[in-house]
C-alpha cells in the first residue's frame, strides 16, 4: 500500500472519529433536555408535593419537611396540559430550611395558602354568566321596589280639603275686611296642619323603607340552619344526584354540630383553613376535621367528581365526627 493511500485512510478515520464525537455530543444534549423537561411536574403532582410538605410542617417534622421540600425547592416550572408552563419559585422554603431553627408554623401557613390556591378551580366565566348577573341585579338590594301609592283615605282627605279651601276662597271677595283676616288665618292654619300631616306621612314611609332594607334577608337557605336540617338537606340532594351540593351541606352539618357542642364557633366569615386553626389546641378533633375539609375543598372548589360510594364514605366520616366530638 502506498504512502498516499495510508494518508487518505488516516484522514477518513479522523473525519469519522470527529463525526462520532459530534453525534454523541448532540445525543447527550438532547437527552439532557428531555430529562430536564421530564422533571417538570404537572399541576396535580405539584399540588401533591405541596400537601406532603404541608403535612410535615404541621407535624413539626423537620426531617420529613426537608425530604419532601427538596422537590419543591428544585422545581422551577410546572408543566400545563396544553403544553405551556408556569414558573414557580420556592427559594423562600430553601432559605427558611437553611436556618438553624426553621419556623415551621410560618412554613405551614405559606404552604397552606399555596395549597388553597392550587385547589381553586380555573377562573372561567360560565356560559350563563350574563343571565346570572341580570338575575342578581333584579333582586334586592340592587333592585328597589317602587314606592307604594298613598292610601285611599289620605287621597280622599286631601281632595276634601281642596274642595273646602276652594269653597272658602270663592266668596272671599264679598266678605268684610275684618272677616277676611279671620278667614285667611283659618285657611293658613288648615294649610299648615295639612302640610304637617303630609310631612309626618312621608317621614313614616321613609322610616319603614330604611327598616325594611336594614332587615337581614329571610330567604337564605343557610340562615338559622341546624346540623340535623343540614344532614336532611344533604340526603335530599344526594337522592336527586346532586352530590356536589350535598357535600357542601354535609360539611355545614359538621361545622354546625361542633358549634352546637361548644367545640367550634360557626362563623360564615371564616375560611376553611381558619376553622382548622381555631381547634389547634385539640389535635384529635383537628385530625378528624382536616380530611373532611380537604374533601370538601376538592369537590366544591376543585370540581372533583363524586360517586355514590365516595359520598356515603364522606357522610360516614361527618356522622362519626359528630359522635366522637
């Protein structure tokens, strides 16, 4: 074999080696990108990681919190089903865990707020949103009723008074000057009395209107509701197949039962998370109420479907809470 042929073979081998290295580099970088993409969790997985870290923070389990919090700290992006993504930043959790004595209560509050936000349904207006708005604006207190006409007796009285005044004024030019002064005073007094009567009537009507507007509505289905009535209402809704609303009444029954027993004050202004915080000095009761709250949030706010078997299990947990509380 000649020198030229050996030189050509070496050149070909060198070119092939360079191409192999470039190909391997491209494959490794593609695999790295695919691996990085696969590390982005979907919203459901990310929410489960938040709940796991939240449970560890509430227990005061620092080791468990550091173990579960690693995934949250390393996550910078959540993959959406439509192919997009949302950037997330949990560097605050890394900074808090780096302290000698992390504030687990603060961590639990922030993770609880994050879990509540993730449980909310997408903010999409329903198709009948305009129709619902019109129905709301057509009802009190936005729609004020037309004022009632004055009673018939007042109208008849004013008509009678007008005829009397007209009858008095008609022959006024024929009376003597002294008599005219007396008649004028009489007419003035009668007119003043009529004016006072009208003012009193208007003020009384205004007072009735203010009291009617200040009175709380009585058509609220949850006003003055008892735990027993809430359970009955849940049973009716479940028979009709409306498990989502039935779960809401079961949840109300649980809160009302605790209120009736003096264990928890039912206040419609409180959030579900605040209810759990109010019974923090009773760990057993808090542990029993927490899954009831989480299931309600998932069904009512997250629109999680519920079948009859799951509904009966939820009902059993609510009734068990009422017996054991």
